[in-house]
C-alpha cells in the first residue's frame, strides 16, 4: 500500500530547517528580522516539500474570497503633497474604478504620521486580514516603515519605493522622469540647467533629482548646487520661496526642471514678477501633466504621468499579492512621456 504523502506545512518546514515557526512565517511572508542565509534555507525546504504548489492551487480563490474590501490609507506627514489636487483625485478615481471592476468595496482611511494615536491606528488597520490595503505612501519616510513591519493584512505601497526594504511597491519611474526632463532641456541647447525641488524631502523627489543629475553628468554639463532651489511643494509656497531665492541670486541658469507642476506654476509667477520672461529668459519644464499646466501662461512643457494606469495597476498587483502565497519583492514602475508645450525655448 502506497504511503500517504505528508501535507507540507509551516511546522514541517520549521522542523526540517531547525528554526522556529515564527522564523518560517516571517521568511515566507517577506517580513524583516530573518537573515538572508536562513531565508534561503527556508525557501529551499519549502520548495522541496511542495509547499508553494500545495497552497497556490487550492487556496488562490479562497484567499480572494476572504478579502471583503480594499482600503486606501492616505498617509500624511505634512500634507503639503498628498492633498485634494487633480493628480491625487485622478489617481484615487482610478483605484475606485478598478476596485469596482474587480468586485470589491473601496474603503478610505487617513493617517497623520506625526500623531502617536494615528500611528497606533495604522498598526491596528493592518491587523485586519480581511481587508487588502493600498498605502498612499508619497509622504512616508524610512522611519515610518516600522508601522507596517508587523502587518497581518496584505498591502503594498503606492507612489513611493524604499530601496532594500523588500516591500511591494507600485510607483512612477521617477528616475526616468528626471532624466527625460533634463535631457529635453539639453536637446533644446540649454547648458546651464537648474532644478526646483521640494524643501520637504521624500523619495519621489530624490529619484527625480537623481535622473536630472545623471542626465547632466552624461552630457558633461556642470551641476551647480546654487541652482538647485528648494521650495515648498505648493503653488503658493513655491512662488514665495522662489521670490526669495531670486532676491539673493543674480546669476540664473537658462532653464529649470521643476519636480512637479505646482512648484513650476509658482516659480513661473515669481520669475514673471521679477521681470523675467518664460521661456525667453528662463525655460521651465515640470512633471505630472495636471490641468495646472494649461492654466499657466505660457503653458508648461511637462513629463506626463499615467495616473489612471498607476491606480489600476496598484489594485491588480494587490490582488495578485493576495492570491500568490510565494513571497517575492515586487516593484512595478509605471513609465512616463514628454509633453511639449510653450515653456521651453530653443537655444540651438
């Protein structure tokens, strides 16, 4: 008589690996606290025992049935970026549309990261295994990751990415955007190029700056720190901070890459108020392609972000994470494209 196969379980994996159940669980779910060697050992044993095949074939549909809703958690540190702007309105609408298509109710929660009670609440939200979460992480910083380390619920980060964290993320290809914007200015003949960036540091702006910097470096153009203007990432704040910068700097670049449309709009107003013509005296290219671009005179050349694709991809990736028991780090970067309008002059 054929011997009945033992069902592959976490307990069996732990026994063969000589580690605790918690270690196996953390390793298989991609949570921190397990060293690389142990993690490799756990995965090798799990694969040998057929753990992934056993779980995926029978449980994928059951896992989805256990999810009663999708929740968007809007994480705010300062609220200067995650606001009711056209960018985030379109992004959230696309999440809602895709959630409805997939047959899930959409819930919303707002967390203020600087409030201790809200930080505790976020940990509690992520304990509910029956709700899958999209964390709008634009304003998150590395120290906030401790809030999601013990998450029991499935989740991913949207609009941010933390290198080396192993956390599933869907974001814009911010590096490509910065590189594309600076390259466009270079192609137009500009050799003195600055950047208008957020005074409030967060990941997206860093990668945009990195792309801008590399484009200049590859073209053998100077990167001048005095031409990197730090402004509040709002129209009003950018206008105010740009005015102050202009009052202290008489030598200007011929072009700026502004890290989003809001900052660009404020900067254009400040330049014009100082008697400078855009684009004849100073060119500006921005990023996001929101309606602000065509409300400004001259209309802004910009890097278009596929906001609807960003939102719908986040929902589909989240549901894929729910179904797929084999943890792997997923980073999905949505591409961008150049939109030429009237704010960049040719120096060729």
